[in-house]
């Protein structure tokens, strides 16, 4: 079963911003999934729609098999949301914030109490249960929202930049905790992040979103290796039926031209030698735009911006990609 | 189906409990000022000025104003409770806790409304206790008295909810109470019988919905009113139906809450 299935989802905000331009996304149950993208890519918009906080313009969303249009309540019951911005009552105590959400989800009081205690302890907030939410530190507030999202034990946990503005140590414990929830309770998890490093160390699958479009989707390592490939478009005098020529994979396009993938740094002479050996004559060549590379460049810039905004040391998140 | 209903029930009581705890936590701001206002009205209008007026519509002036003063507390506080609670929930975004949860709009609306009713009736009860120091209060028709108080409270809670949905600043939730609600209550016949007014102003007064509530309530207590009782009920029920539908429709569209 799919924890989340999205088809042709679009969103145009009142001001005319096209935040989502028809995205398709599918997340298997039990997966740990990253939605990776720079500032303004549309991550929060997509999550807002899934969680019923934003009205979609068109498209379909279903959560654990329940369509948002026809079985809204059932879909909602399966979601736990940790939004990007704090959204709890600042005067309320930690404990009653979690208890209230348990109540909204229909948990009888005794069970609500047990769960609240359990998750507040797991997230090291039990000592703070009587404190007003405004008196918590930033990292504690973030953890409070995680406890609140889990109290009804949803099948799908969605976190929108859970580690923004959180120090390295707390980030690590948060990662461990999420991995634990995913493995032990089988909770499917989707998180958004700017940090490739975060996606890499936590997630099985990743979708890359940029300017309201899903650019790529796959496992993290697949995408990384693909980002280091260069693709050339060749006009050849003979048709090519093979799917690989020497070490290079090739495809025939609809217009009859050939695409060939070459890892960055390979000498073009080697490529031509190989083509000649296979009796292929090239009459023209051009470089195909590498969407992933363009994307990673924007991602780096976006990280610089937010790191500067957070006053943190710049993250070395892209080390692996460069 | 059964499970859904049970779940909505738990959600409903959670909202109500939370709403009541909210105004009880800040009772100095929410419960005491109306009681003090009521004491002042009764001392100055009922006691000092009333001793010169003696009777209004054949009842001692103090007895005449007490029902209106109680109703004023109910009206203003029901409205204020829901408008400020809902507005904070919107501004601090914790309304999202409810929007994200599997809670139907009608449960959300009813939860907030019952919160407003609880505050309105708490204030009404307190003012009534205060009034007992000034006069004997023994309602002629307890059921009418109670039901008018309750329905009025529901109606103004709905008004406060609607106000909060439209409000974007704190000014927006004080404009209606200050510039609409207060004048309407003062002109709603708390301190005088509209039979004192010239014909023309009597007709104008009858356009004021608050007049129907105060007179209905006064009828329950004193057994006398400027307005036929059925009209009081009809006006209140009509407003509840209209405001309730508008609130539900706006919630459905996510107005003021969703983008
Ligand atoms: N309420 C809104 N009204 C109008 N435009 C909006 C609104 N919210 C978001 N947008 C626009 O929609 C686009 C996508 O925004 P969104 O918040 O989904 O991006 P994001 O990927 O979450 O970015 P970030 O990483 O900065 O959180 C942006 O261009 C943004 O300006
Ligand atoms: Mg965002």
C-alpha cells in the first residue's frame, strides 16, 4: 500500500504564484522519504495540501488509500504533521498542548495521558511538561511539535524542515529518534529539507523538487551518481540499437537522435574512439542541459542563504555531490 | 460510523474544556470586569437615579434594569470570548491543530460556541448574584428566562466567531463590539421602555435585534415586556440559523484559515 499518492497536483496562490506545477509523487508504506529542494521550491505548499492546510488548485491526493476529497477524515486520521513554523498556543503548557491534540484525534483520556507521557519522555520533554510553550528553547519547541504529531500514532509522519535552526547534537538525536520510529513502529516518514546530507543519512528515497516541479526521483545514491553524469545529444549517420556502447549507456530519442551518458571528467576523445570502434559516425554533438546539476547549484545557494539567515556555520552538505 | 461519532464527541469535549480553561485562567480579565460594571450600573442608575424615577412600566426602576444589565453581560462576554479565542488561534496558527485533525467543522464551531456560552452564562450568573444585593429576583417564568439567556449567548458567540474569521488585526475584533454591539445594547431598552419614545423611534428601535432579547429576558423575570414573546424567540432563532450557516460555509471554504 502507498502511504502517500499524489497525482498532477497544482497550486496557484491568490497572488498568482504557481507554487506547484503538476507534481506526481508516490511513497510506499514504511518508507523514509525526503523531499529535497531549495527555498521557494514548493515543499511546504505540497505538505500544506496533504495536511488540509492549503486548498489545492487541482489534482489528487490520497493518504494510506484514503482520498482527500472523498474520505477527508480517514486521511487526516493517518497523518501526523510537524510544520515548518511553530503553531501551538504559546501560553499553554507542553502537556496540555499534546493532550489537546490527542483529544482532537478522539483518544480517550486515559490513553491520551499514557501516550502523552510516553512521547514527551521519548523526546526528553517530560521535565518540561508543566512549562508554558513560550518558555521552551527552539529545539524543545521543535521536539514538542514532534511529540504532538505522534500522540495519535499516525501511519504517516510528515516533517517540514524539522532540523532547521537546531544544533548538530540535537539534530543527530532527532535523526536517531526518527529512524527508530520508522524501523520499530513502521511509521512512514516524509521530511523536507535543504540538506542533501540529511536526506543521504536518513532516507531511502528522495524526490527533488524545484520551482514547483519534481525534477528527479529515486534512491539517494542513484541521484548523486546521476548528477555527476554529463549527457550529450548526438546526430549519427547510422541508427543505433544498442543500449550501451563500451562503458557508456546510450538511448535513442523519439527524434532519432542518440543520448549518451558520460561521467564528468572523461576525455571526449575516448568517447569518440569508442564510437568509431562501433562503426558509428557522428555528424553533430551538443551538450544536454543537466537538470540535476542546475538544481544542485540552486540548492547550494539556497543553503547559503538560510545558513546566513540562521547565523550558523555553512553546511558542508553538498560535499558528496561535488 | 460509531467510532467516528465517538471520536467527534471526544474532540468536542476537548475543545470545550480548553475554551473554558482559557477564560478561567485569565478570570481577572474575563469574569470580574462585567461584574464590576454591573455593580456600577445598579448603584448609579438603579440606586441613585432610580430612586427619583421610581417606576418604569409599572415596576420599580431597579427591578426594571436588572434583566437588561444581566443580558448585557451575557451578550458582550459571549461575543468577546469567542472572537478573542478564535482570533488568537488564528494569529498564533494553533487553529491548525484542529484543521489537521479529523474533526468536522460543525464540531469545531460548536466547541467554540459552547465555550462562549459558558463564559456568557458564567458572567450572567455572577451579575445575577450581584443583583440579589440590590433587589429580590424571582423569575416569573424560569424556563423562558433560561432559554432566552442561552439562545442569546449562542447567537452572540456565533457573531464573535464570524468576526474572528474576518479579522486580521486586534482592531478588527474590537471595532464591532465598540461601534456596533455596545450602542445596540444601550439602545436595546436596558434602561428604558421603548413606550417612552416617540412613535418614530419606537419603530426604529424595533429594527434592533438586541431589543428582542432584552425584552424576552425581562418577560421571563418580570412577566412584562414591550415585545410579544414569540417575536423574541423568532428573531433570536433566525439570527442563530443565519450566522451558524455563514460560519459553517466559511469554515468549509477555509476562509481566514487556509490559503
Ligand atoms: N500564502 C502564500 N501566498 C502566496 N504565495 C505563497 C504563499 N505561500 C507560499 N507562496 C509562494 O509559493 C512558492 C512556494 O513556497 P513554499 O513555501 O511551498 O516553498 P518551500 O519549498 O517550502 O520553501 P522553503 O524551503 O523556503 O520553506 C514560493 O514562491 C512562495 O513565495
Ligand atoms: Mg517551506
